[in-house]
C-alpha cells in the first residue's frame, strides 16, 4: 500500500509517499518550514501545500507534536497552544478534501521502528525517545503501541526534558556533543529507573548524527540509534493509515 505520510515538527514539516509493506520512501522527501506563528490555520495551509506538491488524492497520515485522541489535539508542544482541543482530522478534511489520520508524532516514529527498524521483532518493553526541537516518547510492548506518553514533560534535576535535553537545548546552551551527552546520560538513567525498558531507541533529528555522541553515552540498558533516522515519523504516519490506527 502506498500512503502519504507527514511529520509535523517544531521547525519543519516533512512528507513523502511510503511503501507501507516495506517501510521505504518511494518519493522524494519534501520539507517545508513550520510557519510562525504555528497556528492551526497556518500549519493547515502548509499541510495543504504538501498534499498538493505530491498531487495526492487519498488518505494522509500525519504525526503531531502533542497528545492526540480520536483526531483531536489535546496538548501542543513546540507549536501554537491554539491547537489544543482542535479536531485536527476534520479541519484538514475541510481544507484539503482528503481524509487525515492524526496521531502523536513520537508514537508514529516508534511504531515505524518497531515494524521496520531497530525494534523489529523485539519482544518486551521498548522505549523510543525522539530528540529534536523537543523530546518525544513512545512506549511499545511486544510491538504494540501504548499511545500518548509525554516524557518530554518529565522533570529531571529540576529541568523539564523538553527544555534541557533536546537538540534545541544543546544549540541554545552552546553545548559540545560531549557536554550534551552528560544531560542525555542523566535522562536515560532517570527514565530507566522509573520504567525499566529492555531497549531504548534514540530517534528524531539527532539520530542522523549519532556518531557524534553515542561514544559518550553510558546507558543503563541496551540503547541504539533509530535505524530509520529522521524518516521514522513519516513512515509511521503512513502506517497509521494502512493499519487504521485509532488512538
């Protein structure tokens, strides 16, 4: 099945057509800047632009940075708070005429890694952390998703992870990769002490630069980089349509 998957991030909105049987991108990946302000209307315009760029006429999967339940946005991270309580799938159908399946972006990235990437065929509890503008999380047990966890809001040593351990925080605080890895080590220890996952997958924007910081990590359990890198969210969004995901 071929599906258009879109991943909304705090800095960029990315999309591509995905072969959901194999987890491969079968079109070019198009990235547009996340508009400012990142209101529902402005982001909807950008999503419509992406859909038109692919001349797409069928259902679209879309990852959103926040809690999403039955297509309704309940929280919004790194985008406008005006998204809260918006029925996102209905908004996009009204604007584009296409059916949209919305879900939490980190959940969708985790779903893709469990199906095609670093968590493939792994039994037990897998935790995925997506690290970019913020910190997202996905819980998977025997490949099944437990949706809408928000570890980016977890406070470690007096700091919320979104503001302290994200890629944005590394740049804002002008940290070297080694300095930032100390924060990430503390994050992994805190999360592990609370949840005891058997495998941690690190994804998001930093996954394509894992060679710069993995050597500084001292993880409390097996920890690997996302194999699908920053495309995991796009692939997971497409899977949400093909699997008729409802969260």
